[in-house]
């Protein structure tokens, strides 16, 4: 079964009392969804991922707190402000190159950028419990690319 069939065939498997266990290959978003679907229906799940753990994707909560503000992550990713925290070769084309220059070209700016990404990273690690259980340690994405 592939990702396009999870909603139909996956639901049938999840609800079939004759199916006691399933094997999911890959730590993509689809892999997470398939594991969750099957485990939440009481199936024993064998999850096969790369030995290095590479390939796992970040899973984040839909809402996050930035100081006193509760922000919808989906909405945040579509704002111009979020683009300022990532370097971009077209950064000067939108008229805000000076903002990126401050954020990426000064010590204070780099500290703020690092603080921002550490906050998002920490929230995802906490929400998913990557460091709470040994069984989850290989699911924490680390940016490595397998050959």
C-alpha cells in the first residue's frame, strides 16, 4: 500500500480484526501517519527506518507559543517575517534585504535567528518525546542525508 491508499485501504486494515500486525517502511510523513493509524487501532506495528535514522521528518504541533503569543504554525510559515530567518539568494528582491542583513550579518541578529530556530526545534522535540524514550531517538531528524 502506498500513501495514496492510506485513507481507503489503510482504514480497512486498521478496522479489520483479523489483522494483528503491520509493517511500515520509511519515516516520512506518510510513515508517521500509517504508524499512528495502525497503533491507535491496536495493531502491533513493526516500523522499519534507516539505521542512521536519516529520512525522518519533523512533526510539529499546529500551535506554538512565542512569548505571550499563541501562533498557528501553518499561518506563520506563510508570512514574510518567517522568510527573514532563513538565508535566501533572492533576499534583496523583496525590498527587505536590509532586515536579512541585520539578522544574518550581525552578532545580535545571528543570536536571534538561532534563538528562533532553537525554539521551533525544541518545541518539536518536546511534543514528539524524541529524547524521552530510547525507542524514539532514531526518529529525531538531524539534517543528515544518507548516501
